[in-house]
C-alpha cells in the first residue's frame, strides 16, 4: 500500500463519515465504522512513514552488501586512496539518491550500470537523477558492467582524464569559470 492509496482511502472514509454524520437517523455504532477505518489508516500511514525512513537510512548499507561483480572489482581499485590518491565513497547517498561511487574532492559520481539501465523507464529515472546531480555541480560518469569487467584500463583512463587538471589548470568542464576559493559553488563546496 502506497501513500497515495492511503490518502485516497482516507478521503473516501471521511466522505462516508461526513455523509453518515449528516444523516441524523443513523446510530452511533454505524458511524463508528468509518471512524475506526480512519484510525487504522492513520496508523498504517504512520507505520509506512516509519518504514520508509528506515529503508532510506539503511539503503546504502544494504546496497554495499549486495554489490555486483563489476562494482566489487572497481571498488578494489578505488578504495583506500589507491587510485590517484583520491578518496572515493561507495554507495553514497546524495539527496534522495544513492550513487555507486562518489569522490567529493572532484565532485564526481561513478555509476556502474547493469542491463536494467537499458530499459526505457530506467533511462528516464537515470536522466532525472543525472540532472539533479549536475544541478549540484557533480559530474556523473557512467560505465556498463561489461566495460568495467572486460576493459578496466579504458574505464580508469576515462576517470583519470576527468580527475587530472586540464592544461589551463582547471578541472575538465570548469574552463572559463572563475575560481573563488574555498567554499565556492559548485567546485569547492
């Protein structure tokens, strides 16, 4: 049962309760049925919200336990500052989203996509998520499971090209932007 279902049922029960209350011929026991239904829905909504908060909070932990082979393979290379001395976080939450790998210093997200990411509905979700992350000044690099497993050199090359400063001394994509120092948006926050 989703929050929308609960809200819809609650509205229907309130309508029934109001109709019963308006009809003065009804006994109070007949009126109590929709009221009990409303109490149940409030309780269900409370439980649903509590469960939703629990799931959101624990989602990164659960995802770390169930990584794909490609994610595990890339994590072994990125962890403990082994790759270009950069600190990467695994299954890191940003807003409502959990990203596969995140490097705060470079404002970089690395996503490893399986076959499901070729489905139309997932492509739309990924695009929405990328727009959100980009609005925060974060760059998203996407690779397929196959690229990571079969061609790790090219994956690492692409990541390092992003992470290395461009010849002008700015990160790739920052050309033309004035650096304002520690705490500026989007590059230093």
